[in-house]
């Protein structure tokens, strides 16, 4: 089982995040707590370089609901793997070295580049399927923290 995976977001959920929907002060508090509980280290690879708070989502493919499941502390490289679609865009613009991202995936999971490519193809196929229809977003127990502005596809 892989410790670090590509976790692509269905197109209708792009740019939908609790971070953007809540007051900055609330997000900063959650973020600091998550990183502190992880001892300022990535919960996947244990790196202490550029650790950020990351939203963890679960997907109900039958109901087409993306639900916020919690948060975890991850380093920028693990973030780049999880959001590999975005990483490809950033690499094309010269902001990110995609080979370093792939090397990180391989090192953390102790797998080959071929294993990475198989995983990538599987995850992109799953994302294409999920993106073929509209999804709703459920912020779960964090819904109460959302500012009263409209969130594009929030579950009612």
C-alpha cells in the first residue's frame, strides 16, 4: 500500500476549499494546531521542510459528494504529489521540477518510476470519470466555520 498517493479533485470541485470559505483567522488556528500536533513534520514523509495544513477529502462516487474528512500536515513535495495535475501546470510554467516530484513519490513509497506511472494513469482515469458529472461539497463538521458568502457547490 502506498503511503503517498495522487489525489486528484473532480473538476466541478476545483477551487472549493474550506480555507477559502472561512475567516483567515479560523484557518490559521486550524492550520497551526494541525502542524503542531504533527510535531512540525510531514505526516507522510516526516520532512520538516515547508510543512502546510492540507484538507483531506473523501469521495462518495455513488452520490457525487466530496466531503471534508479532516486535515493533515504535509510538506510541499507531498502536496505536489497529491495535486499532481496542478503540479503539471506549474511545471509547464517553470515553477516546479516535475522530476523532483516524481522522485519524491518513488522515494517515499519505495517504488519505481514505472510504478509511479501506473498509479498516475489509474488516478487520472478515476478523475476523468469523476469530472464527467457535477459534485456537491460537504464541509462536514467544519460547515459552521464558513463565512456567509456563497460557496460554489456547497451541499445544502
